[in-house]
C-alpha cells in the first residue's frame, strides 16, 4: 500500500509539473493544479527560513534584526553578472550580485499573467530542488513589467551559501519562468562598495541635527570626505515612535522660498510591527495618496507616481538596517544618491543650503511595510512634528546634535498632558433635508489615526449626523475635487471593493467655487448605522444614524462586520448619538443648485423587481411624450473609463436611443445604444448597438462591434409600457480622462412594419453636451448646419428655377417681346450665376466632415461640372461673335446646347443632393422639383406654339408665307417668301416695309 501511495504521489507530481510548466496561464487548469499542489506540499513541505537575524533589504519589508552583510563584499558570487534564461511568460533581464546579501535586476520584463510569481532561490534546476527553495522577496510580481530595474536583498537567515539559482518562480503552479545559475564573479566590475553603515550612536556619522529636540534626530555621512565629489549619503533617522508611525526628511522643490511640503522629495521610513521600511515619496498635495485612484495625487511613493507596481521600483532609498530599542526608540538607516534619479526627485545639496522639510506622523490602519499609507503629521506631546517654514540645511555643512537621544527615566520628568479631545456633536437633521459637506481640521477625529483633515457637515467637525428614512436629502458637496463623497457601510471609507454604496459615488466631488449636488433618500432597508466618507481616502467622515421619521423602531444592522467591530472598540461617548450633545445651530448650508444643475443625482430602478438605485447624474434627452431619460454613474478608479447607465422612455411600441456623436448636434456618424420593443423577446425589449450611416431607415443598422465598447447590456419592458436598457460601456480613448465631457444624442421614434427603426419626429430628438463626471448637461434640439440648407436652396432656385425660366424666355419670347426678352434673359441669368457662386462657397464649407460616400462623390463631381458649364456660358456671352459674323451660327448652337446640358446635369444633381445620407429628404421633394421643371417647360412650349400660330396668322393676312424661323443656317435673316416662287429675300430688300414683318427690324435682322 505504501508503494502504491508513493506511485500515486509521483504521478500527481508529474501531472502538476506538466500543467505548471506548459499551461501556467490557462485558467481552466488552475483547479486541477491547485489540488495536486496541495498533495505535493503535504508530501514535501517547503522548509521555512531560519529565525530572523538580519533585516530584509530593499525590495521588501525588513525585519528589525540587524543586517548580517551590511554592504560587505566577501562572497565569491559578488560581482557575478548574467542574463535570465527565458522559460515562460516572456521573463528576461540581467542579474548582478552587488554584495553579500543583495542582487540587482536591470532590463527586467515579465508579462504578469501568472497568479503567484516571486523572486526565488534554489540549489539546483531540478524541479524538486527548486520546489524546496526559499522565497527571496515577499512582493509578488503581479502586473506586466517592461525594462524595469529593481534591487532585492536576501531575507533574514539566507546567504549566497544557500543559493545557486535565482529564479522567477510561480508558487501556484510550481513553475520556473526564468533563471540564472550563479558562479564566482568579478567584484571589480562593480561600483565601489559604499561604506558600511555604522550602528546607531556608534559615532560613525559625521553630521547630526536635532529636528525635534529629544524626539527626532537625524545623522548622516557622505560617501566621500570631500562634499564636492560625494555621490551618495547614508542617513539614519532616530525617533521615539509609537506603533505604526513614520518619520521622514527631504527637500522642497528647487526655487522654493520657504520649507514647502507640496512638491518636496522625501524619504519616509518607519516600522510596522517588527518590519521596517524606507521609501522615496513625492508630495503632490497635503493629503493621503489615492491608492485606489492610481497613486498619482497626495503623499505617494515615487514608484506609484512612476506607474510602477512594485514598491521598490523607482525607489532610490536603499534600506540598510533598522531596530527598535528601549523607550520605543526607532532607528532606520538607509542610503540614497545625492543626485535625482527621476523627475520626482530633487538633488540633495552639499553646498549652499536649501529649504528642507521633515515630519513625524501616524500610518493608516492596514498599512504594511511593503505599502505604508502615510497620514498627516499629527500633534504630539513629545515635541514638534514638522519643519518650520524657514528650515534650511546643507548635507555638506558641519552639524552636530546636542546629545544622543535617550529614553526618559521613569518618574523623573512627567510627560506633557495629551491634548483633550472633544467628542463629536450630534447633528439632528430629521426635520431638515439640507446637508453641506466641506473639509477642515480634525483635532477631535473620533476614530484615530486620521489624516489631519476631515469632513465637516453644516459647519461641524465630523459630527454624528441623524437622518430620517423617507426624507429626500440634498447633499451640497464642497469638500474639494479630490474628495468624492459617498454613503457606505464601511467605517473607514476609501472606496474598498467590498463596500456597499447607499448614496453618492466615486465622482461626486465638488468645490466651494463649483459645488456638486446629489440626492439621497434613506429607506426601510437602509441600516441604522452607515457612514458618510470620502471615496478616495480613508477616515475623513463619520457616523450617519438612520431613524424612522415617526419614531417607530426599525433595526436594520450594518452588514459590514469589520465596521461593527470597529465601533465596538471605541468609547461609547464617540459612537452613541444619545450620549452626544445635540447641535442644530451650525452654519446654514448654501442653497442647493436648481434641479438639473450642478450634478444632481437621480433614483430609478431597472425592471419591476430591481433595486431602487441612486445614479450620480441624469438628463432628459427628448422633447416629446416619450421622455427619453438617461441615468448614469462613472467608475474612473485605477484608470478605468466605465460608464453604467439606465436608458428608458415611454414608447411601448417604438424605440429610444442614446449615442456619442462625431459632430455636435449631428446624428450621422453616431454610434448609439438603442432599446426597442420586441414582442417576441422574453423581456419584451432588446438593447443593441446601432450605427447611423444616414437618416434613412436603411442607413440605421445594428452594429454589435461598433465604436462603443459595451461590456454588458440587458433590456426590459415595464407593464405600463416603458422600455429600459441597463448597460455598462467603456468610454472611448478620445473622451477626456479629466473632464469626461461628451457630445451625445438622444432620440425616440416608432418601429417600421418589419421591426426596424422608423424615422423620428423633429421634437423627438435632442443633442447634449454632457459632463459625465460632474453631471452638467447642456441640452438643445439636434442641430443641422445652416450651410448645407442654404447651399441647397440657392442651387435649386438658381439652376432649377431661374435658369430654366431664362432659357424658356430666350426660346419663346424673341418674336413677341423684342428687345425686352434679351434684357430679361440676361438679368435672370446674372442673378442665377450670383446665387450659384454663393451656393458654391457654402457647399465647400458644408462638405467639411461629410462622409465621402459614392453618392456624395457623384454629387460633388456633377456640381463642379455644372459650375464649369456655367462659367463656359458666361465666357461665351462676353466673347460672342458679331451678328454678321460667319461664326455666329456656331456660337448660337453651342450656347444653346451647353445651357440645356447644364440644366439637365443640375436637375440630376439636385435629386442626388436630396438623397445624400446627411440630408435624406422625403421623395416628394424630388417629385416637386420635377413638377416645377415640367411646369416651366410646358409653359414655354405653350408660349412658343401660341407665338407660331400668331405669326402664321399675320403672314396669311399680309400675303407672305412664314417659314418658321428668323434666320437661315448661317444666321442670315431668311424668314419670308414673296409670291409663289418662294424665292428668298434678304433683309436688304423691301420686304421689311410690310407691316407683318416689322419685328424683323426690331431684331436688327
């Protein structure tokens, strides 16, 4: 049986190794591999490191024990350099052994897809040897890395004697993704070793300064006695720190006129439990780092500002040693270059002094040595906790402390009394509905440690706010653009993933100059105790007690057990509203913005059974009875651009839509979310993405893979006929990551007979400029550029009305209206040409942004052809031959047929223009134009027939025959015949004396 068991274990191991090494990135194998890994670990558990004897080095938390190597370079491996052998997950990079307990990785790359990759040390490449290795750095390589540099120090109890392999190892799958095999190195290939850091108070430092007398002291030594050629400095902080505190020193930005915190480059160090840390920080603002929002604002580690996932990537402070001695005297020693190594660091001066900053304060709850969350420098009865505004220091100038820091002798000096903290006041708003939230100092924050500022409600510092169920409360937010407010079950706030949000959101932030307003109505399901908090930072707000308006009992417990435990550990005087001093005399809040302004929020529900949800913002996007309405909220944390929205309208047998338009107010080119009634669908409605290629029904088609990145969507139809679509989409890259302002369209209309989207009325469409983050909506009717409209009117009137009339007059009125016909013909032609010129200019402006479809190209080509023919007619008019010229007949023929062809071209082009995607005029426009043309030419034909009939009658009464034309083929006047011989007579003959042919004289014929 034992042999069978061993065989089973061996087979299991082979399965796991095969899965791990070849399919580490395949999610469907995780369960199998995990189960087999548990079996392997039970059979051969990984040995634990020896008891801590040295502190951890720079890429991870350090232990409090003294460093064993302290920068020494005695091991044969020191100086070794080699490239990682790539096994999987694109691992690559260059390894250098710097000293007896430190290695450096440069040019490191890794795709970040494995679930649990670490730096790992082993004694051989065999799977079993690697599996029995040791973890070199507790920080996981959790995200993709490219061309990254990092430094890793061996953990306590581990030396190069224990390691012959450095590997990127996946503990979840027991897989080696890349490794180097260590060998003796050339220590001379490395930069000179830094001087070993002396123990605290050992007299090895050249400089010392009392930053806060008898409380915080800093010692340092340059790596060269000559400050002019020094390259690095070793610094030792010493301070009497309680548990989970930090201390820091650094320099203000170049050109500062005082010791300014904002813009300063500091090294913050301290201890969390028995582990210590030293990291470079940069201060963009006097507030917590927004770890949830991407580490780009507040007191943030340089690694976060550089976008690096590993705390030590980009960290120029190399931790050397740390310890805690009697009286909680914490000493942390680190080394950093004097020159800045990235854009968030400053040169530390060794010549002229520069303005410097320092501070001591608490760490946030939940901080670790790998990720310490720095809070505001809190007051202390031990001494000052931050630098004076005139503090300047040069690291090259002589400086000595008055005396070493020593713990106070019990009973000799009584400590100064701690500041008396006042309990929070009770703000009873059961008879009011206005809540104004600002920020201010928090000398009395009830749940320390805190940042140093907190949320003030109606002028009171973090009160317990009592609200009544069923009351619609108006929140006017003036806390600042970095402090979005929400109502949550989390006592600490900060936008944790597991938080339940009862009101507000991650985007509900406003300032004194630009307040933001949202609404919240606590109901019978709202817990008795919730918290108003900042979504971006922890511990700024406090308790909100929810009661029934009529005083009846209603016990709805807070579902967050950690919050309940946190309240239970605090004094009753800080948490029980019945023990607090009631106050309603605070400063009156500013009036709320009018409805629809300033980011008002809206409540609604999806479906009949959905929760009554609060959306951050809403807007109405139609003018008709369908009442198209969009409710939305944003998720912009961690660089996301996700928008969750509820689109609905009262259009039981039709459709409604919301989309992002390419040009403000124009529907063509819009990608839209459309919800339409669907009798055959289980929910009665369906939501799809459409693309609007034109304004015709045929040009509006479903486009599942369109511009909008729809993450999820669903639709339903309510019993009263309202159709709804609930969707989440990722906003396009072009949407401003700062303002989230978009041009959009809302519309509704009927369904066609085949279920398509029929055209909507003009009032059923609105365009809007939406501020998706702030909620402001500039809504207006959908606009149509005036240029295409005026262009079309001018061209149709000129080409299709005036010029046909001009041609008809020239054709039919020569015999009856001489010489008036010529004046009218010329005047109408000049007016038409002027209108064509204006229409041409407007047309050029109108085609800006138009889709270049085949129809539009044809319209453009025919338009320019017509303009060319018009120019040809004008040129021919200016250079026409004399009446007696032999070329007159050729000119007349060309002039006549050029005009006719131009009219035909423009008639066809007008019909094309009516049907362009951006125009899409109904068919009766084309029929109407055809009727106008027919009327003009029929009237001309009638006039010509009437004129011919009149001339025939006159010729008969005069005894002369009428040949039907005033000229022969060469332009000569050959219109009358004398007697029966029909011999032609010219104008020089006496025929002009006949009364019936006086019109020939008037024509100069």
